[in-house]
């Protein structure tokens, strides 16, 4: 594996201030995205979610125009995985936010990423139904904040290498998302994805699937539902900006029908995945 490359506030380094609030409190946001030949994929969606997160958390970050340029600088025309972290900045001890804090931006690039070669190359995976529950907090719903302890705890629930993802419910038992993905189920010809008004991340690939479904006139609903409805589904899949679409082949005690997912939908979504 080639070493990653990084910038902190535009300076080539992998060091940050020990007083940084992102490190101390998870007080910040992040985006992880693929770059194809040095070009960030679906950049407009990632940027919009980052801007929304800064607004929600009250982080006065203004240098959004620098982010894509710095990703491109690190990539140098290569394909790979980029990560952006914005923190509120460095401060003295305590949760209180002092006036005049300067946000920190951390940019990282790791070489080595390629999009799915074809529709037939879309992976089929097994998933785990996690016992860990997501907390409900509408203020944080949708954004990609740095507090990921729930995901860390959930990922510790299995060691079986055959399981590629874990599915998470909220504290009320509604299915929300995968540990690092969004979830879609299919019943008949209708797609359903969890409503994310209380928790969860509004994924960029999730939006691509929803746009593709609308353009192809495939019915799709955002709704709250539990594990029982998942187990009644004909098919299901998860989405992520790096892995695209992964079809769920099996659930605990249930074999699904991945072939039921529209090939047109998959192709249309993957085409959107590579847009800048």
C-alpha cells in the first residue's frame, strides 16, 4: 500500500495541534470521496453536505474553494481516495467555544481506487444485523460529523470475513443505514430507503440512486421501517461513495434475490458516480 499524502491548513504535514477540538471532542466534519485521475467525483454533493454540516455545527469555515484544489494537488492526476476533515479549531480545555477560533482543514489522499468495471462486477455481500443502536438527534441527522463511536462499536460485533457490512437501527427500532453505507430495499418494483430525519448520514450515492430512480420512473419512497420489513424484501442493496452499489445476497436466515434490482438503475447510478 502506498503511503497517504496530507496537508494541514495548506502545509504538507501529518501533524495536528493536540488541542484541536476535532481530536478532543469530535467537534468537526469529514468527507471521504473517490478521485478519478485526480478529479474529485460527485464533488458538488460532497461540498454541499460539508457546507450544511458547518452551518449546523456553527463552524465558521469559509475556505471551501481551497478544498478541491488541495485534493487535486495531493492527487497529482492519480486515482485514489480523498478525505477532508474540518474542525472548529484549537482551544483551551472545556466544551465552551471561545470567540475567534480558526477552523482547521485536513486534506488526505491515498493512491489506489478504481470504479466498478461493469454492472456484472457489482459485488454481492452478506450483512450483519447490529445490536448497537443509533441515538436520535435531529440536529446531527444527515451530516457527516466526526462522532463515529456508534459505528466503531457496531463494527466490533463480528469477525467473520464473509460479512461485508452491518445494518444499524435507531433506538426506536427503525432501520437507518449501514455502518458506512445507506440502505435500499425492494418490494415488487418499488424501492424504499430509510427516512433520515432523526439520525444517519444522507449519503451522496444515496442521492444518486434517488435521482436515477426518478429519471427512470422507478417508484421510490423514503419511509421508516424495521427489520421485519427488511426480512420481507425481495432484494436489498447498500450504497457508498467509494464502493458504489453492493447487492445484499443474504440476511441472517434469509436469501435475497439480487437479480431483481434493475440493471438500468445500477448503470444509471454508476454513471452518476463518476460525475465531477
